[in-house]
C-alpha cells in the first residue's frame, strides 16, 4: 500500500527530515563548524562554509518548507534579518504597501532604514481592498501583510489580497508569526513569501532568537538565499537545533494556546474594568467571520485589551501586579507573558502614529502560555482587583 501524503501534525515532526545517515541519530547533530573539508579545490560534499549552508540549519530549513508547503525555507538570525532579505529584492524608487498595524520593529525598518534610501511605503488597512488597489502603480513591487496583527489583532483576507497581487504581478509577503503554520498557511492562499519570527511560537521556549522565510517558488527562494548569504544574517547551528526541536511540538502547544486564549478573552470581555478586547475568536471581533474561514483550527494565544477608564496608570499597575504572567517583551513561549505595547514593543512607532492606528496608552497585550488556564484567569483577576 502506498503511503498517503503526510498530514500537518505529522509534518511538524517528520516533514523534510531524515535520520543522520552516518550514525542513525533521530535528531540532527549540531554541526558546530565554520568550514568543511574539500577533496579538491571546489569539490566538496555540498557544504563549504557555514554562512552559505550548515547541515543543522539545512535540517531546519527543510522542515520550514515542509510545514508551510513551500519550495525553499531559510533560517535567519532574527525575524528582522529575514525581513531585511526580502526588502533587498527591491531598489530605491520601488513602492511597498503594508498593513497599518505592524510589529514595531517592522515599522522601524521600513520607515527609518529603507525609506531614507528612497523606498516608498504606504501603510493602509488591508481590508480596504479598493483603496489598496488604487495605490498600486508601476513602481509597486510588494504588499506586506501581518495577520493577525501585532498588537491589535486585525486580520487581512490573504486570498483576496493575493488575487490583487496576481492581477498586478507583484509579490505578496505574509508575516505568519501570530498564527503559525498550524492555524494558517498563507502560501496555500496565494502568498509568495511567508515570514516568521521563529523566536516566538516556532521556537516556543523563549530560549532562541531566530527568523524564517519560506518561498513558494524555487527561483524566488534562491534570490532570497543569495541575499541572506551575501549579507550574513544566517542562523547558527545551535539555534537552528533549538527551533527544530520547538517545531516538533508546535501543534500540541498551539492547541493549548488557542484553548486558553479564547477562555481568557471571554473572561476579559465580561470583566467590568475592561474596555475592549481584541481577539479574533470572539464574535465581537470585526474580523471574526474571516478568522473562522482563514484560521479554521483556532484563533491563537495572543489577546490584547484596553481599560474602560482609558487610564495608562491603571494598565501599568495591572502589569506590575501580575504574579504568574511575566512582564516582558516577546511572545509565543510556553510561559505566559504580558506587555505594554506603547512603552515596550511598539515604542519605536511615533506617538501620533500609534494613536492613529489605535495603540492607546492603556493597551495591554497578553501572550497566553500553556499553564493551567484557571491559574492564569486567577492571576488576571487579582491583578485587576
């Protein structure tokens, strides 16, 4: 009997992987080497210098391509290094349309690094597709989506935006960090490039800084690999090993993140001190129907909310009084984290821009971990009291 195509939960463990041919090791060895011996000048076993390729990183990259259903996976030293390699596909004078609600580091790179070099960025609500299409001109080269967004949990209709990109022959890149391949597969919906901050859910244990790109097309993947190789933003073998280890339990962790995230969002929505809750799993979320269609397995572990008082100090007091949640940047680990976007992850976005897109000074972002959800709800409740 022929083996059917592996289902996603199996791909997280086995996709693109093989046992070490020399020892039979189930997990790939950490090849902690900078260079590789050659039999004759230019004659080697496929590896010559670890910036170009390293066997441990290759194992991770094959896994990344497998779980996102892409042709090429690439592992970077950070999510921002991955974004940088995408932007290096373009030239001064080129235009990029991006979501108006973005991770602060992405916005900082776009506006403070590449805009002064002559790149032009348009920041827009990607659900306003008519307005989005009106912005496209001969210089437009890419649309950059983040869905769900950080920190306001907005969604974009990937399939609809992909159709616009195909019509105008421009690239579509999607930051899939919050959803992960378990909940959402942008390449299957028409995207050309998927980006991850692999520091977050892919690694999953708050012990590594890493980024990832997956390209649907092998030619595009090779261009991105050249940018990575030529500028040096590669991931080291030990970190590659840690991310690969994390991917093997991604589906299990995401199930708990989703289950607890929804319960906490429902608790917050019914609390008298809370103003608005941003979570796509709630029927009150403006993109809830899109979320059900685009993220059919669940809605993730990220929850943001504001206070009914609108008071910044109340938000700060809440964060200072948490006992199980840790006040820290980042997200996606097994432990629950809490964050104040305006003062932490999104402080690099100018205040007027933050207010324009809705990042208020009383906004709190939670990364719901895999602890017992009753303990987490108790912690939130006592900190609000």
